[in-house]
């Protein structure tokens, strides 16, 4: 027999993302479990971080597209002291090179620090935050 406390996951301690106007689409999608990016509607190049004008052709037209969620580890670090606020254990902070051709900083899970390698194939999943939000994070890709 289970009691309500048996099935209640612990409350997230990770801080909620700071949402800016330019990146609101990204965080709104993350709350829905979608991993999206912003692309120029004229030249089709991705804009990251999101911004009002394309740095390649100066168009202000944009489109939000679903990303594959796949990438590779470019580089990583584990900040040990002080442990970042909101984390029980120091997270692995990694720069992920996305299949779509740009890099973003996130966290890496489900792998010991010693086993992280440059070029490690990874996939996105979502970690809960305070305030009932979630953020995209990565783990080694299932083979
Ligand atoms: Zn453009």
C-alpha cells in the first residue's frame, strides 16, 4: 500500500530560468517538453542566443523550429567550490554542439565525470525547476 508521500517526487531545488523577452519562446517550449530553436526566416541560419535581428542577413523575420535534441559534448567542467546554488551535488556543466550546428551550455547527467569525452553523443531531456518549470539538459545518447 502506498501513501501519498511515497509517490510524491522531491520538490526541485534548481532555480527557474530567467526568462527574457527574446528567449520566452524557448522557455515556454521547454515547459511543454519541447526543445526548440530560433532560425532566420530569410536565410535559414540559426540565431543563438535568440535575438531580434539576424546577425547574418539583418532580417528581423524569424521562425521557431523543433530541434532534434541530439548533439555531442564539446567541452565540460564540474564547478566544485562552492556548489552552485540549487544543486545537491556539483553538476557537470557542458557545452553541447547541437546537430543543428550551434552550441549551448547545459548540464550533463547519467555519466560519471571521468567518463565524459569530447564528441560524446548526447540527447536532451528535461530537469524540473522551482516554480513548476523545466530546463533542457543532456545525457549520453542511447545506442
Ligand atoms: Zn538571416
